[in-house]
C-alpha cells in the first residue's frame, strides 16, 4: 500500500516524465487508472474548517462532537480539544 507522500512523489515523477499514464504506469508499478485516480484525489479541494456555534443548552458540556469527513470517515472529539491538533488529524486523514 502506498502512503500519501509516496503517491504525491509518483505523481510528480509522472508529471515531469512527459509520458502518458499508460507508458508511465509500468515504471511506477501501478495501473494507468490508479495514476488517474490519484491525480483526481490530489486535485480535490481540501475540506474547509467552519466555525461552529456553541452547543445548545440541551447538550451536556461533556458531550463530544463528531466531525464527518469524506469517504465515510468520522472523528469524535472530546470537549476541550485542541483545534490545531484536530486540524492536523483531519489533514492526515483526508490526505
């Protein structure tokens, strides 16, 4: 299985090679359709963070929140979380 950084490295090599996906794919050890899929994924805009309103008074202050991400992923966050840490986790999951 390739990591996101591996995929980006392979895509940069493909872009610089001047080869078609069909010709470059065997060099990279993947199929042409895989190259196209990776390129589509890389071109997708990154999810934006939105400011959330305070929870309703019906919600307990100890109620966690759930962040839904693409591809059916979800992150449950406990109250008092660090927003910068959450941002790094989400970036890693959607990469």
